[in-house]
C-alpha cells in the first residue's frame, strides 16, 4: 500500500527520524489549521505520483492568507489526473546539502537493500544510470540489525559526514522492519545550514499482505491512481492478477502452474499479458471473467491462452464457468487451450466431455500445453494491428 507523504513522515517521526514542522489539511473545512504554521512555508499537494513539483503541486507562501489561497486552489483540482488527499503545509528550511537514503527489497537476492548517496534531491534512477558509483549499497540480513560500525563505513564510502547519520540509518532500518515495508525512501534527506538533518520528503510502501499486523496503519482508497485497474479488480474479487504488458492473455489455476505457463510462453518467443492465481475458495468464474474482461478492454491483447492442470478442483465446475461466460459474452479474441485433470477432478465430468464442450464453445483445444502455447504465439504474430 502506497502512503502519502504526510503518512510516510508520520512513520519516520514515530521511529525517531526528524521531519520538518508541518500541518496536514485534508480539505477546505480544515483551512483554519494553517494559522498554526510559522511563515514562510510551503504548501505541498498530497498525491501518490511523483513529479508534483513540476506539475505545480508545491507552492511557497509568505503568510496565512497566501497559504489559504494556495491550499484552496490545490484542493479544488486534480493534479496529474489524481484527486488530492489533502495538502501539507511545511516549514521552509535553509538547506546546505541534499542526500539520499532508502531501503527497498531486492527480489533477486531476497534481502532488504539499503542505498545511500550524497546525490539527493533528484531521481535516484537518474543517478543510478549516469553515476552508479555515487550509490553505496548494502544488503541487510534478515536476522539482525546493521551495526554502528557498518553504518559509519557506509557513510564514509558515500562521502557523507557521519554526524547524526548513523542513528538515522539504523532508525530507518528499524522502521522498515517493524512496519513491514517494501520501500522506505527519503529523498531528499537534508542537512540544514544550522546542522539539523531532516527528512524533507518520504515515500513509503507497506506490504499489503502484512497489513493485518498493523491495524493502525493508514487506510485509504486512493490506490487506483497508481494501481492497474485489472489488478485492483482482481483484489476486489479475491484472486490475484499481475499485468505483464504482453499480448497473450493467460487463464490458469495455481500459482506454480501459472508461472510455468508464463515462462513457457516467454521461452517459445511469446509475450504474456498477465499472470493469475486462483485463491482457495474463489469461484472459477471470477478469474475467468477477469482475464476475458482484460482481453476485451485492452486492445493490445491479441489472443488468450487457457491452460489447466487440475488435481482436486472440479473439472465440471471449470467448464461450466467457461461456457456460462461465453454464452453471455462471446470472447473478442480467439482462445487456445489445453487441459489435464487427475482422478479427483473428474468426479463430475470426464476429460473427453470437457474438451468437447470447450471446443463446441469455440476454443481451439490441444492435448499438449506446449502445442497450445505455440498456436497462441503463432496467432498473435499473425494478427495485423
């Protein structure tokens, strides 16, 4: 779950990382809070997307009247197509140096990765591309915290004075672990003229699957601006979809088998459009409808590959769900399929009957999943956009 800046800074402050003095204003009824600010200050739009400064979402003001006008104006409009979750009035600070500090998850290594750089205030991706030597990286071990000596060494490698930084690094790691974050990024982490070090921005993403451990975590319904609509629809209907950007939609059951199909499509030269996983207890039709809806609404998808290897799930239930969907809404694109079933799955329909029913509905069926994959890839390559 993506957090807004004011929510992320609340987490940083909770773990002892200093943030600028600020006031959060959710809507126009709270504009009176701006009287509590010290001026001059800045009014910052609260959206989930980046680049708000270039889009006019950060405005310096000199007094409460200007602050009210700026806040009212921002709250009355969308920014980068996103409705604001409020504005943050924040003290202006005199910055001597901007640093970068963040922790994310390296999926390949399977560990948290801490990154620190003396080049803050700009997109870290740009620094990584143009000056990778300016990023100092350190993997964090799952079993223990980074010790002070290691933190000091990281600062020295990055060319950053260690005064106060060791405590901030360790506090950030503590926040990352205790809040079950996927990402905590401070950019910029500012060294002020008076020597203070403040987190002047915060990007925090919490692990959706760990939110049950954090009943007090922020909860809001603004994810649609950063989240693929079909992935969101899948969550709402209790199955999993991951959009992959290709042109072959995939319907399958089981995470392992589904990943194998995705890999096979890639291995044979195709481009998978999605991965899906049927959660326990979720009706077949939800997953089937989700992929077929995507194929109808996303015109870049040229065909759908349906492949199942059922062990205990009902073969009859799966087939009837497919037929019901086709009866009400015939598919926009051709479907290529293969299906296998263990004895427990054919309790209500045998495999031959299932194949015949699916073929009668217009699905081109194959005995071997590899042949179905090849046929789908061949067709996708022949379609003229």
